[in-house]
C-alpha cells in the first residue's frame, strides 16, 4: 500500500519521503526521498520526520491470523512503537498524522452490515485489538498535544504489487495458485464474507482526504460490497479457466464471519467513490501476476 500511496502523492505534486528498512519500489516519474532506518529507533525517526508536514503510519509487523501465543510481541512491536512515533512526530512539529488502520478487523462480528464508523468495535484478533489501541492513542495525542489526526479503516485491499506468497492477500494468492495448480487453504468452508477494494480506488480515496484537508475523524475505505471466499474462488476460476485445488480447514478463532464497510462518510466529505468492479480488478491483478518473472513468483505457472 505504501508504494502505491507514495506514487499517487508524487503524481499530485507532493514531496514524499519514505522511511523503511528497505528501499521501496515506487513507480513514479520522480522517486521519493528514501531514508533507511529502524522504526523502533527514535533517532532514526527524528531524522525521517524532520521538516515533514504529514505522516502516514503504515508500519506493522503482524497480520490478522497471527497466533494467539504472539500477542505480547504484537503489542510490544506495534502499540509501543506507534506511541513513540506519535511522540516524536509531535516533537518535530508534524501537522497531521494519518494512521492506516484495519476496517476488516477492528469491528469484529457486527450485528449489522454494512458497518459504519460509529458502530461498536469488538475485534476478535490481537491484530485488530492492536490497531484499535493505536487509534485510541492517536486520539489521545490529539487531545493533549493538539496534533491533527486521521484514522483510515481500510477494507481488504488487493491489486498489483501484492506478494502472491505473502502472509496477507487472498486475491493474488488465489490467482497465482490457480495458475500453478498449487493447493489453496480454505478456512470455514469459504463462507466468510469480506469487502475487497482495488488498490487504485483505495489510493484515490486517500488522495482525496489529503487534498480536501479532512482531519480529526475516522473514515472507512472499502467497496461497500461483500463477497464470500467461495465467491472469490469462483470468480478466479472463471477468469483463469482453471479449477483450483482446495484444502478445507476449520474456521480460525480470529476470523470475522462477515465484514462489509459503510463508506457513506468518506463519500460525503470528499465526493470519492470506488470505480473498479471486482471482476475488472481481478483482471488487472492477473495481468500483473503474469508480468512477474517466474523466479520472483513461486505461485505462478512456469509455462
């Protein structure tokens, strides 16, 4: 997500500095400034934040399916480091902090769909709890230090650049494994419903909130529509012409049964709306997967 957001901000004429442990791959006419450093190191943070106006916080070390046994690591690595990032940002005079949270996990199993920003938050995973805690700490910094903030609760983004063999990303994994014939694990019979948003639509939403100067609120960013895992598998099969090999596994405790985001608030504040249909997004993602050299994509067929 960071590389796509950086490219869009550069295209809009903003100066962009990327802070990470490895140099990003950003497709843009002019590359961002890159500062290598450790997220947990205050001195590195100060160097990266000096002279900046807005901070986008996307750094995270865990995924929704992170085992329960690792909750201590999740809290230490993500909550504590996020709080330190906010502290250093305030010290460096940052005007606004934008936190990319998780619309797919912070709400838990909501009684009503789609889920609006005002509905209860009852996350079922350590990942969701940590994201929600960081949201609350960011609001606390706003209250005490008067720093502007924005919380973006993103649905399930997919599209070019998402590692088909990564720990997250159902869509590219399904596409790559469908092509190669590699088995695909399906949890809980594939009944879980998720809100999938194409990465370009997500980036357009984020660009819109920056350009409109939206601040001090929480916004859902998604497609506003839900698809079950089996519906996604059927769409992938129809596109690739291949029947995937499915390995059925029990549902996980951390899996939300259904999640679809209500996106009326961001539409009202910015005029943004998603424009890429799921089928169109699948085609674009498949084109990207087919463009990856075989040695860089273990899931893709070598034909």
